[in-house]
């Protein structure tokens, strides 16, 4: 078998494992989310959303783009994998302790309820371990052994669900639920550290030469991620200061659902990054374009039915996920589905930009978008509340998609072929007709029927490559 065919099959195999594992962890996380929202209500979940939006601002300072940079560096056969991973882990730990340590102090200056300030102090622990997990995940992505990440996440999520139920039964309130989230983050890191330590011998290390190498490559990514998170989390942060916590809860609930979907896409794209880096190093631009087009089509296949189906099932989805108190969130999520699709595609082009080392060119676009979005959120949230925030989010994500596509086209002369998009749209129209006719069905049955009709229509429109599916099904674990 040709090396590139084996590589493609390993990616496909790892992707399938991730999807199966992610389906399991997502199911557990969504069950926990439903229990949480029903227990906390609009205001309580508003407090929860405020705590994590506030900490996300500090998370900007510790992200540093280390996961993408580490994955890129260890994909280079000339680099020492253990040395890079150990030093990157140390950098992340130092940044986490310094910057997240400030969060409990700074939150005291804001006019939040005492439970929010206490929650920030507790949730900081989980943020530290989550940031460390993001760094060592690079090892699993590069070596295409993401099944170990799946194992860690499933075990941690089960413990998280049990811990949440215990906290609710013991009437520990919001802080008890945050404690369960912290346990999830800590356990995930410990399991992954154990898996990664055996082959890579990870340890906390300080090597000035390696630190300089990592920081020189990562600072442009760090700046772009920081600016990205400013507008991605700025809406909830601003809303928490000028609107009620109940409104924050209504807006934050669909975000939790969508973040699950976005993380699935990030896992898929993380597997592609080492391959694109290697292809660029070999000047194999055709392979990059082929990989990019295939990935684009996969995202099209997922995003268009998500948007169309969301118009019919947004409200039933949130009723099922969060309960009757969050019915309005079902209308909010219909708008945010457009933003989510834009995030999918912008992330794809963003990973390519990192792979070809052109991330510095994106800084000006991220800076402009962050400035405009903060101004826009401040105006539209005051005048239109959650609706203004939702449509402003769509605008900001579309702006980043357009600029990322521009930078990729500038250097690779690539613009995606949109032929498959027409087929996906046609199949989605068929699905929409089915959902309209069967609008009285329960949510689960509607999803199954809608999904089946979409796949069947896509197959009839020859939008599904049956040969590729058969090849993927033949893949065996290496």
C-alpha cells in the first residue's frame, strides 16, 4: 500500500474512532447539561455562564496557541518530540499559574453576586488542568492515537456526571456543580498524562533554546486566538454586565450545545494539521489542495443540514436539552447555527494558515474584528438584548471566514469548488420538506427521519462517494 494511502486511512480510522467516542462523551455531556439547566434555572445557569465567560478572558492569556504550535513542531521529524512536549507543557503550566491566579482577585472588582466570585475561584482549578490537557493532546494528534483521548474523555465524563448528581442530591448548589466540572478537567488530564508519559517520557522541563523556538512560532497564533476569544466570549461577558443573569442564561444555553459541535470539528481538523504541515514542507501543494477540498466538502455536508434542520427543530432541541424554562433559547440557537457553520469553515482555513506559517497576516483581521465586535456587542446588546448579540456573532464569524479564505487563496491559489454544496443544499431542501410535513413528530423521531431523508437524497444526487465509504470501512487499527 502506498504511504500516502496508508496515511489517509489512518486519519480516516482515527476520525471514525473520535466520532464514536465523541458521540459517547457528547451524549453524557448533554445529559449533564440538561440536568444542570433544570436544576439551576435561567438565573442560576446565567451565573454559571458568567463565571466561565469571565475566566475565558483570562484563558486568552494562557492559551498562547501552544496546541497548534506543538502539533506543528512535533510533526517535523527533525524535532525531538519529548523535548518539545515537555517544554510546551511547562510553558503552559507557568502561564496558567500566573494569569489564572489573577482571576479570583480581579473578579472582586466587578459588581457580580458573591456566588459568581466564589465560582470563579473554584473554576480556576479546572481551567488550569484543561489548559494542560490541550497541550499534551498534540502528542495524540501527531501520532494518530486519538483513541486514547477518547478513553480519557469517556471515563472523565462518566465521573463528572456522577459527581454532578451527588452535588445536586447533597444540595451543594452552583458551587457543587462547578466542583464536578473541575473533577472532569483534572481526571482527563491525569489519564492523558499517564498515556503520553509512557512513550514520550513527559516531564516539566526548562530549556531556554526550546522555549525561544516555541514562543517565536506561537506568538502570532497566541495573538490571533486572544483576539478571537475576545469576540467569541465578549458577548456573554458584556451581557453579564448590562443585562439580567436570566437573559445571560437564555443566551448561554445554546452556546453550550454549539460548543460541543465545534469541538468535534476541532478534533477532526487537529488530525489534518500534521499532514498539511508535512505536505507543505515537501512542497506538495496539490495534496494540500486535495485535502482542503475534501475537508471543505465534509464540513458542507454537516453544516447545511444543521442550519436548515435547526430552523425546524431549534426550539424542540432546546426544550429537550435544557427544559421548558429555556424555550426562548430554541429561537436563539436558530441564529447561532449560522455562526457555527461559519466557525467550521473559518477553522479549516485557519488551520491551513498555521500549517503554511502565515498566521501573522491574520493578526490585523483579528484585531479589526475584535474591535468592531466589542463595539457592536455593546450597542446591540443594550438595544436588542440576546437577538442583537446573536446576529452580531454571525457577522463577526462571517468576517473571519472571508478573511481566512482570502489569505489561503493569496498563498495557495485555492478557492473551494462549490459543486458539492449544491447537492447538499438540494438534499437539505428535501429534508426540510420532510420535517415540515412531519412537524407533529417528537424531536427524536423528527431527527431520525430528517437525517435519513437527507442522506438518502444526497445519495440519489450522487453526493456520497460509496467507494470512499467502503475503503474507510475496511480500515483496521494499526
